[in-house]
């Protein structure tokens, strides 16, 4: 990989807690073993860079996703392989990526909300607020203001499925190893395409 024509991007999308970041790390490690050094863009990290003092509005989120895609497209234009990690709850975000990035693939992790909530509840705080689903559900019932908690995908806003993701995996009941195996099989075939 190196020429501009070699650039491509994979975007792993789905509900928070569905396993995106785990898959992104697995794809990265697999590509490194193949001699491909990918660039990873994590939406949670990038959003804080784009908006250091976030307002958590829908308009800000839309702008952040546009900036995220534009950054990926710029890196792809340099002949690099980009792995994008971000929920991308609107199908339009992914369509914009398809328009901007000629060699683009969406990997959609379909996951039941209950499963994503259970997984998310067990992860420590970091770039994403710990316990965000429970906080969003409590806010919905009580009207309580939760500082720093914007709209939560799956609770406050729906996840819009693309009509044609390049790979769809339902990992609600699938173990991590099986899920990663299916994704890497797809990635190997996709990378081998001219």
C-alpha cells in the first residue's frame, strides 16, 4: 500500500456497545500481520478534537460526522488504509462516505439494544460516558439533566440501517471470535480486489 490508488476505508458502525472497537482492533492487527499499516479514526476521540467544548446538539453531531468522513477521505487520498470506528446512526453519514471515498466498505454490526446495553454497562468510562444507556433511560423517565450526555443512539435517536452495507453481521448472540473471523474473511476478500 502506498500509491493514492491503494487508499481505501472500512467503517465499522452500529449501536454503542455492539463491539465496534473490539472489531476495529482485530482488523488492525490482521492488516498489520499482512504488512498493511492502517490509520484508525475513532469518532469518540475525533469529536472531542473537532469540538473541544461540545454543545451535544444534533447539528454539531452532523457536522462532526461530516468532518470525520472528510478526514478519512483525505487520508485515503494519500494511499492509506483507514479503519473508521463510529456509530454513524444516520444512513446519510455512510452514504456521504461512499460519495467521498471511492474504495469504501461499511461493516454494520446489528445488535439488539438490550445486548448493547448489557455490554456497555460493563465497560469502564473513558472517551464515552460510563453507564450512558441507563442514564439516558433515567433521563427519559424523570427528565433529569445529565451533564455531558447528548442524545443516545438507540434510546433518544434510532439507528438507521443502510439498505446495502458491504457486510452485515448480527452479533447479538455471536461470540467475539466467530464475529471477528467473519469480518476478517470479508476484509481479506475486499483487500484482494483490484
